[in-house]
C-alpha cells in the first residue's frame, strides 16, 4: 500500500521572521514619507543601509508594491478631485501639459540617473529640496486661477524628482508656492499630478522588470506585506499631511530635509 506524500511545511526561522519585520518597517516608512516633502526614496535608502539590505535592482519588485500601496491611498483621498479633473477637458489639458516634460526628461536624464541613483548622493539632493522649500516660504499668496504656464512650470520642476533624494512633492509644491499658490492648493496640484505620474512610473518599471532576467530578491508574500503596510499607513498619513498644508506649517520640513540630508551624507557617503 502506497503512502500519501504530505507536502512538508517550511519550519519557522528567525531569518524569515526578520524579513517580515523588514517588510513591515519599509512599508511603514514608505507610507509615512510619501505625502511629505522629504523624499520617500531617500528614507528607504537610509533604512535599507541601516538594516544591511542591498539597494539592488532586484528589490524593485518590493518597491513597486509599496509605492502602489501609497498610490491607492492617495487615489482614495483625492477621489473627488480626480473625478472633477477627469470631468473637465480644460483640467485634463492642464495636467497633460504638466506631464509632457517628463517624457524627454526621462530619457535625457537616463545617463545622469544611472550615475547618480546611488544612496551616497541622496543627502546632497535632500539639501537641494531644503533650499527649494526655504525659497518658497516667503512668497505671497495670490488668488488667481490656474494657468497653462503654471502647470508647465510645476511639471518642469517634477522632472527633478528623477534624481534620487530630490522630493517630487517638495519640488512641485515649491514651484506652485513660488507662483503664488497657497500651500494647500500647491499640495493638491502636486498630488493630483502625482496620480498619473506614479501610475506611469509603476507601469514602466513593472514592464522593464518583467522583461529582464533578474528575479525578485524577496518572496511575493513579503511584497504583499509591504504593500498592505504602505496602504494602511498612507491612508492616515495623507490626511494628516493635508491638515499640515492647510495650516501652512512647512518650515519644520526645511530643517528636517537639511538635517536628514547631512545625516545621509555622513552615513551613506562612505
């Protein structure tokens, strides 16, 4: 009589448990930092370095999962604004203008990104983010409708986020503030612009990864843990962030980016 082969269950290991903890921690960091002008990529670089996790291309699957989590949280929070934008031909045209500079910039910056997209450079670009935020603090607020040239300027500043450590939200909000918009409106335009930008980036990077020879360095279960943590954390973080933008309390982020930038230079530039 033949025996039924029962699949063996992988034993519990401290290393596997630690990977789950790392996935939760990185997802939490992504969820918290995505909606503030402090560069989520810089924080992920830094945390990975502290944990001894390599910042290799194989971890991009995990990064994509975490970014998709915060993207869903953002879409839910801005669902009304997204619907209103998609219902207006003028608004669609405005955001299309803002997105246009990303296409040539992506290919133009490609050699530069390959050189600079390393953890040791993130601190310097965080200092650039701090300077941009500081320059925008004293600008007077104007009550004027959004123009085509405004969205083009904001879109051009968004291309700077192709460089590591240069906050996408920080650069676009600083541009909107320098054009005279309030911090709350600047944040709203910035994150509405982020919806198609992040989605396009997710699709492009996913296509590149699925057509590459590299395999994911982490199991799909860890990617799901990172996604779920980033989604849950981001859901609360985006609401808290917009309360801060409504109160115009942005000066602490200038000092935070400057201080964290210097810390990254000291720790990562070795």
